[in-house]
């Protein structure tokens, strides 16, 4: 897991019910990022993502734009401890 970073990402806006989790999974897989995405009860989306800087930078850019059917108001990103995820998945 050397050279990897773990981000905890919380995305606020109109991000539930618009395919955001599905699209986040597609984007993460495209960049080789592992982790998960899930809806939170307050209407935001939470992501844990692990990868190299070259993988995470474009993914974070996408998180700030979001899917074409919703909109992003705010993105909070904090560093976390590596978890060693083997894939990127949607959690319920």
C-alpha cells in the first residue's frame, strides 16, 4: 500500500436519487481507486477512497462537479488511515 493515500470525502448538494453513487463507482473504477460510496441520512454522500495522487486528483475533481443530473454545493475532504480496500463498491 506504499504510495497510496486514503481520503474521507463528504459531498453535499443534490446528490441522492440522481445516480451519483453509481457514477462515483464508475469514475473510481476508471481511475483504479478502491473504497466505497454510500448515502447518508442527511442527504449527503460519503466516500472513502484510496489510491495514488495521480488517481485521486482527477477523482476529487469529478467529486466537485458531480453527476449531470444533480449538483454539488460543498465537498469536505480529510485524510484517513489506509484500509487496504480491494475494490470500489456501493454500500447501503
